[in-house]
C-alpha cells in the first residue's frame, strides 16, 4: 500500500512538472544566452515586458514546486532521511534550483533591455 501511494505521488509530481513546463512556453531555460540577447534586441517594450512576465511566472511556479518537495522531505522520518526517496526529492530540488537560476539569468536580460527602452518594470521583481 505504501509503495502504491508513493508511485501515485511521483506520477502526480511528474504531471505537475509537465504542466509547469508546458505553461511557460516563452520561458525557455535552455535557449542560449546569445540567442536571448539577440531576440531581446529586436523586441519592443511591450514584447519585452510580456516575455519577462512569462519568465517571472515560470520562476514563481518552480518556487512553489520546491516548496511542495520540501514539505514532502519534512514528512520523511529521520531514520529514512538518507534513503532513496529522500535522495530523489533532494535531486529534484537541485534540478529545479538549476532551472530557476537559468531562468533568472535570461529574465535579467529582458529586464535590462526593457529598462534601456524605458519600459514599465513594475511587477517584474522576484
């Protein structure tokens, strides 16, 4: 029963991650920085703001996912904290944190370009 419940939870986690990744279509953490800079150069202020907001939303969504994983980690008994389940959760948190760093780096490019063009920066801070 316990194994079945864990399997269901992992499947739900996977679906949640797919939803998050699917929602952030414009927020691409794997896009090369040079490509992001070139794209930002061509954008007007409105497009820069829209793209920056999509990055901010993707970062916030990943933050919520980290919070959920941290809560799961707290539920694991101390005796099992070095077990496979805890290690898997920690690895997932590390992956999400790397993703957030990449998204923040790209977000900053859009924010800098928006600032340069005199666009509205309100609500873009994380």
